[in-house]
């Protein structure tokens, strides 16, 4: 994906489809610290932005996002038995299923909300839902959103 930091900041500043505080544990090598990091996440269409929290636990959107996930070519699923986190879901790249990003929420209901929103966020899922709605004459509901969902991580330094 080619873009720049300014374009992404404009998109990130728009109203979110879903946002909230999550703990994120990235798939890192053994040489790095693999503790979960608390971040503020903001979903806008198929882009999942994340922000660092300040020492008071707040987020300053003036600084812009610390990075983002593009929700294409990945699989999103609940993780009820994650080793050291509760109320988890994961995002796994289809191209590298061994690398799993874990996200922890405050409740099982929040996990369900995030999983549903992330699954529905991909461009492919939106197209499937739109075609299904057209086929049904505008009567499609949430059940019309069926597809495989995807993601990869882009950091601001890669958005040049």
C-alpha cells in the first residue's frame, strides 16, 4: 500500500466505525519484549489505526496514529483460551498463519463487537454485503456479511 502520513492522518481524524482501548500483543521475535501494549484503536472502513497512550492513560489525536493495520488478507477470530490474556481475539495474516496478533478487551461482549466489526471491515466483505443487498432489493441484514478477512501492519514510517 502506498500512501503518506498526512493522508492517513486525515482518514484517522474522521468518525470511527468502532474505537476503544485494547491490549495488543504482536508476534515478535524472542529478542524483543513481547508484553501486551495498551493502545487506543480506531476502526475506519478497512483501516485499524492505533495510538499510544500518554502517562495518564489518555490519547492525543493531535499526534496522529502510531500505526495501522490494513484489514485485508487476514483472518479474525475469538481466542477464548489465550495463554496470558483474557477476553481475546486474534488477527492472523493468511500469508503467514504462524504470526498472530492478539488483542484483549474488557469483556466477552467487547470481543464479539470487535470481531464482528473487523470481519465486516474488509473491502471484500463490504462488496459481498453490497452485492447481496442489491440482490435482495435492499433487504439484506447483518447476515449478508460473509467473507474471509485480512490484515497487515503498516507503520507511519512506511506511509511515505
